[in-house]
């Protein structure tokens, strides 16, 4: 069945595996953590907000370099369509790999939602006569949006490199509970300097930004997985499931359980 999509989320496990589908183009869009792809004489790591595109026919294996952090991603196996070939210069089979990053963190969540929709459609409509062109169109839209974002990284507000470092660390491991003073220390800034540069780069205070991203990803987990609500709360950095439920209801207008019942996994 082509094209194919999937979702993978592993943490605390030293996982390794070998690619079995070498006939088509493969993509890995990282939501959290880090992954590593190993070829015969080269190893490539990929991280949050990157699409790692792998060409057909090149033998490779995968591993999670830091099991404590883990690796969460959507994968896609697809054929290069005429539309993609005309609009993107990515599809040279001799290029074993290429990484395309998305700097805008809000767009990263939107792109994850696009892949979630494609994957859900693949799972729920496997026998639909027009399944293949529909999924192809969904994946084409995703790839073209990644290409557009990667080609114009300046489209997002300019972010100080020290704040970028903090954002990468935060997005890599949402489960770690950190406060503003700890983030400022990571950035090598005073609390006041950090808050000023953070708001200038993201348009939000650090506290508001972190809660927004955590609740966005919580909604994603509730739609895409069957994890219990308490585990979802822990995965996105809420120590108290009760407090998580309060904040989630305030943001989304539904309790986590009601949101899942309406939008996602049974």
C-alpha cells in the first residue's frame, strides 16, 4: 500500500533497527528528541523540527542516540510524484540524505497535524478507491510547506542564538520541568535579559510560550495515541494531572478525556 505513513515514539529504550523499505523515498519528521541514521561510512543525526529525507536504494540502519531523551517522529514512504519533481530539486537518488529544518516552532506543530491527518486517513480508509491520490496530495502539501519554510527561515521573528538554544532544548524534551531561572542559566543570561530577548523573539513570555507548546503537543498526543491522560500530562511536562486538566480545559474548552472522545483516539 503506497504511500504509507506512520508514527513512532520511544523513550528510555536503546532502540536500533534496519530499514526494510528501500524501494521508495522515506521521510522522518522529528517532533521530539533525536535520531541517528547510519550508512556504511557515514552517520547523520536529526532533531526537532527537521525533515530528514532519504533516497531509495541506500542501505541504512537507525538508532536512538540518547535513550533518555528518545525520538518521536512521523515517517512517510512515498513515490516522487511529477508535481514534486517539477517544484522541488530534492529528488536526486544519488543524494543519500538531506535535512530540511523548520525554524518557526508554531509551524512545526501545524506540520505535525498535517501528517497526523494523513496517517489517520491511511488507517481509517485503507480500502477507499481514491485513497492513494488523496494521501499523495496530503503528503505533497506537507513536503511543499516544509520546502517553503526551509527556503525562507527569515519568515519567523528573528530569535537571538542564545534563545534558539533554549528553544531547541525545550522542544527536544518537553517532559523536563524547568523554570525561567533555569532557562536563563542555560542561555547564559540574567533573568531580566532572558525574558526580554525571549519575548522579542517569540512574542510571548517564557511561561506563556512553554505552556502553549505543551498544551498543543498534549492535544496532539490525545488525538494520535491511546496514552492515559496522566501519562500525556507527564509527557508534556505537567507534574500534576489535575493541574494539567485545568489548564487544558482553559485552553481547549474541553477536558482531556472529552477532547479525545471528540477528536481522537478511542
